[in-house]
């Protein structure tokens, strides 16, 4: 963390001294040196870092392509990122609990290739972010986007993993919304600047590392007195939070030492508790195309598909 208000978080310089030495160039301490925001921002395709090929300031389809449709009630179009894992874990939990109507086809969307900008995907999710899903058991099919919305929809539809008791239900929704609002600071903030940005910016990494650690402390303090996020009952709040914060505690961005995650002993206990669930083990592998081969299942169309790569 920054130890001196006069120390530049970008370059380690003493700005108070530098500003007196270069009064005619107040932008000299900016990154890059001399940068001044223009009056009107202009899109520079080469300035987006690792995702410059797919990031753009407009929405809508870039190409015509229909999405495949399988045989099951739910058609999921996704990738095995934390947001995608929320939904596949939920679907696997529902199936494990005996809800046959939660059967699903999970189709791989390669976001690095821009498949989320196809006309078929945009028709479900105009925001072009995974996951997107159709419930084809309704007439007409129900389109779903935003992972938190999907968890709530599935919980309501199957009356599962969402308590009916007033206080537990409210706590579940509180923590579900906490995750939806907080995780972007972890992924889009810390993860981006620590792991994906084209160069390291101390100010940005410090800012989002501090916020990530603050969130971990929020979780750690809460889990001191609670087995699960909503008390003594496993809910969609746990399903939403675990993929993001379990990853931060275990392997995400190779930043565990940097963030001193060993400090959060209650989070660690909860992470291992959730990770031990068979449905979680299955769900986190669906639509995954990275990591050890036995942890990948690019597409899932039947329960037997897990046997092909994992034996679970």
C-alpha cells in the first residue's frame, strides 16, 4: 500500500518535488507521462490489452449465426468462468436433488473468438456476456441473462436453494446481490490490472488489491458466525459467491501470496466446504477449456458426459 501521500502510485516518485521542478508540465506524472484526457474520447482498438480484439464501445451482433438447441429443457450458452460456473453448479445441484426438469445442454461459447456477438447469442443477451440461457419448457421460450438472475429464476422455478423463511430468504438475497455488485471489482478491477493489462500500474493494482482484501475480510468476518452465507443453510448465495472467491483463495491470477489469502481462515473453511460437494465438482468443469484436462468438460449434454473426462 502507499506509504506517503506525496509518493506517486505509478512511478514511485515524489510528486510534490516533481511538480515544483516542472510547473509547466502538470501531466508529467500521468501514465503514460504527458497523457491528458482528450475532450472527446476516441476508440483505439490497439489499446485494450489482452482483450483488445473483442472489447468495443458498442453493442449488437457482429455476425449472423444461430445458436444450437439440444433436447433438454434448459439450453445454456456459456464458458467455464466464475460467472458461467454459478449456473452450471446450480443446475447440477438441482439434478442431484432430484429435479429432473433441470436437465440441460451446455454449449461452449468461445468469448476470445467473439462468439458472444453472434446474432443468436445477442437475441438472448443484448449485453453479449456469458452466460445466456433459454428455458424451452415454456411457450414461448424464456430468455435469461445475468448469472444472478438465472440463479434466482431456477431457485424460484424449482423451489430449491432459496429459503422460504423471511429472515433467511432476505439474507440469501442480500448476499446474492452483494456478489453481483462486488465481484466486478475483483475481476474487472484487480484481475485485469494485476494479470491482464498490457503493463503494470501500481496505483490501479494497489486500489483494487485493497478492495479485494476488504471484500475477503467482509466474508471472513461474516463466516466467523455462519456456516454458510445465509446461516446454516446452503443457498444460491453460496453458489453465486463460491466461484469468484473460491478462485481467489485457491488459484485465480496466481495472486494468493500477493493477497495473503491465508489470513482469511473462515473463508478458507467455507471454500473447502463448498468445494467438497459433488455437484460443485461437476458444475465447475462444465464449459471449461483451460486448466488440467481432467477438469475440463467443454460441453455437457448428458450426465454421462462427465465420465468421458472425469469419471465423476
